[in-house]
């Protein structure tokens, strides 16, 4: 990119601080990959730091004819690859930055990939680069890269997805065929045939929905780890400035000649260069309206690079939300459902006043990425199909009367480039039409948890609910006492001893409203703090997670509590023999359960690949919550064994006997025959589930 080429020149002239923006743009992509290879935040940070230092020392070798991002990746990945080449399987619990059962499942699936495959798989998603580019970066064959990626993707899907052929009919497509369709690996005539089938087959469409969720989950997980803010400064402090280049002396006649040539080029460029069109549009807008603030003309706020254009078509504002509508095209063809851009990179979106002061903001997921659009469901309202995301100011009351929304994107549609826009906004023209409802409603659950509803705000473009979920003091003390029982408690257990709730909003028609998830909410919640959750005007099908369009009015709403969950220290250690057994009696008391019997089955999976299926049945004695123990299996010498779950939870309304633990254990890499294993748990995940309407709170003032 031109911007980075200019930065490199500035660095080589002695301004090492110009390297800061380069570090900022690329650091989290490299960190997310490295962290999952080495399994340690400190070690990953050290490797990324060293890779940026090594690239800095070679900057004089960079040639402008090459994309800077390509050059930088070749420098940094060469070092990182050599350091992680011998990486073993990592344990996600050692480095996850926030607890989410689904995210942990995805992390574990990635961690189970063979080291080299894992590295390439992570690079593919974190850098959004083609196999051809990765082959250059890693000095590998393109076909080998493609083959290993498909192998990894198949393994990931095998762990994350389930396909039950019995739920379909004889005419249903196979799982492999649906994957081919989803991956667009079909000829045109086959694609048309599949789409005809999908139009009338809900079972197959359900599998495609699962594939979409798996893809979105992978992207969210891989892009989630972030380095601390002071990382850039620590790297810069270790760099030695380049010696400033001394320009050759030029005569005044020479300089005047250059200026004349530059002026002529500029005048010609103003006529023929398409990139100057937005500037001309702004001038024309100013002449017509006397201002460029809050005035929209086609193509005014548009950037184009690598045949991909990104245009902000409008911004709708109230004191709660700034809804940014956008459109992307490639070679003048609209990219449908476009949301593939690096919206969460630091400084990708900024709010700056006329004096250059920046104001902290939050950016939401693009609304199109939050729900599925049912196939064949065509809305009559063009508004429902517009792509958008939402910006909220951290402190709305401190915004200036005039400011600029600055967009700095470096990836569009999987393509690296440079898409920079500035949209001027007159905030003093925004109508303050908020309605605030004080709620002050507390609900108690199982004598252990309190959910307090504090405030509901209704705005023109969405709403905001403030609430608090907390453990009661008695439950806090019980959990603290459990932690004190061991000196080796995992610090993760302490960090996540807080209750969280899934709270859904419904309008008067019983339609679920689509929540707005901002970047900070995708990271770790701050324990104990009040939670503010924003909601859009779109509604969706709760079961199918499908977009049902935009409502005509904002509120009044109800809140439905659908589940509440928290982690509990639970130090369990059970020694289990691996001799074959069928319903062998156990009669072990375990935290409100009676472990009834044990079944062990030996399985041969091929040459020298043996596994054991272990099944434990139990009876629930007390408690209202669903509980899932965080099990690990340890061999006779303390080595952790590969574990594939088949079942592992306590249903909330279970009566009588149920299946507590069902897993297949693989003692791979262990030379000697093992006779017993230890089943260990250092924590349990508790969930309270509620039916629709079971715990419903009105969020409006009664007339």
C-alpha cells in the first residue's frame, strides 16, 4: 500500500516512530496464530516482538514494486515458523482470554490439529491470504498447502459438526455433497440441481446453517486474542533509528522545474484519475448545499483499491447509535451480504473532532453477520437488505458538535489493500428523542443468583438495557471456600466465578429483537460490572436464528431470561480400571449425584491404534441447574490423554438414571499398555435453563 511505502521511507530517514502504525496493523493477526502454536501468552508475545524487530532491521531491503504486507509476512513468518516448528499440542485453557463453551470447543478442535497443519490453517484464517500467497510466505508448494488445509478443515468439521442422516429422507444430499456446495466446489449445473433440492428440503438447509455457524465461529475465535496496548512502545524502545538520508543539493532552477512538472501532473490527474472523484463530489456538494456535513451524494464517501470499492451510503444517528450503511462492489458488481473487512482492527474506525482529538467508540458486528437470511425469503423492504453496522460513543454526552468518522480498512473481501474514508458529521443537528424507563426489578434464582433490571432506553434506531447478574453473598462464600481446599487451583477458575445471563428482548408481538454485539463484548466480560446490552430494530427467529426483517417501531419490549450460567470449583479425581466391564457398580457420591455404574469397552481403530470407551451412568439427587464437569483424563504416569466426548452433562429436569460421562480415550504416544486412568475435574459449568416466557420482565412503564 502507498501509505505503508511512505512510512517505510520515513523510517529509513530516521523516524522509527513511523513503525508504530505498521506494528498496529499486523500485530494481532500474527499474535493470534503464534499464541495457538505455543500455548503461552508470554512466549507468543516474545516471538511476535522478535519478528517485528527482525523485519525492522531488514526494511532497507524492501522494494516498492512488492506489496508491503507480502514483504512483511515473508520476514515475520520465516522467524515464527522456525520457532514453532516443533510445537506440540497446546491446551486452550492455558491461553483463552474469555470463557465461552462454544469458543472453547473450537479452540480444542484447532489445538488437536498436527503442528504444521495447525500453523497453516491459522494463517489462512488470520491473514485472509490465498494458498498461493501462503506458499510464497512459507516456501511451500501450493498444492501441498491446499491439501493440508482441506485435511485440517475436515478434521475441524468432524469435531464441531454432527450430521444425522436419519433426520432427512432418502433424497437428502450427503454431508460431503453439502460441504461441496457450501465450499462452492461444484460445477454450475450441479449447483443449480442442489439449489432446487435445497429449496424444498429443510433438513439439508439445517446442515448449511450449521456450516455457516461453524465458519463464523472459527473467524470470531481466531481473531479474538489481542496484544496489550503498550506492546508497540515496548518494540519501538528496542529499535535503533536508521541514519537519516541526506538529499543531494538541487539548484533553484531544478526545483522550480520539478514544481512545474508536479503542478501539470496534478492538473491532468484532476481530470483523468478516478480516485479524485470523491473530492470533486465534496466540492460540488459544498457549492450546492453550503456544507458537506450530513449531506449525501452518490460516490462522495467511497474508496477503491484492488478492484474492490467500499462506500458509506449514509449514517443515521440518534444519541444512542450511529448506524453506518455501506455497500461494497468488485469490478462494479455488488458483493452481496458483504461483511468481510477488518472492522475490529485498532483504529479501523475513529471519531475525530476538528482539532484532531479522538473520542473512544465501540463498533458492532455487521448486522448481516448476526442472523441467517432464509433461502427464498425475499423482503419487500429495501431497508431490510442494506448492509450496516453500528457505532456507539463510550461517552455520548461528551461528543463535539462537529466531528469526522474516519474509516481505515486494510482488508476487503479477503484482499489486502487500502480503503480510507472520512465522513463529516454535524452532531448538534441530531434530535434528542430518547425515552428512559427506570426498572429497578430484581429476580432471584435458586437462592443463589440475582438478576437486577435497572434501566431501559428507547432510541430512534435501537434500544439499550442495563442490568446486573450476580451471585448472592452466600453462594460467593461457598465457592471461595471450595477454592481454598486446594493449593493448586487453576487461576482460570477464580477468574470466571461470576454469573452471566442470556437475556433476549421481545416486542409486543413476541418477536425476538437482534442484539448488537460490540467488540468489547466479544472479549472477556469485566466481572461484577453492570451490563449494558444494545438491540437493533431487526427481529429474528430464536430457534432458527433467521432474519425476519425490520420492525416499524422501537418498543415497548419485554425481557426474557433464557439461561444463566456460572463456573464452580469442583475438584474431582476418580481412578478407573481399563479392563472391559459392562455396568460395573460404583455407588460413589459426587456433589448431588450418585455415580451408579461404569462401562468400559475396548476398541481397535486400525494398526496399533487402540481406544477405550468409558461410560458412567449416574442418578441426580438434588439441585435445579444443569451441570457440566470439565473432565480431563490422565494416564498412570500423569500424561494427559486425547479425549473425544460423546456425552457430558446433567439435564436440569432429569429424573432417575442418566448418562453423566461418555467419551472415547486414545492413549496415543504411550508405549506401554495402561491398566487404569484417572478421571479428573477441576471445575463444573452450571446452567439454569428457562422456557420462553417463564422468566419475563416488562421493560416499559405501565399506562
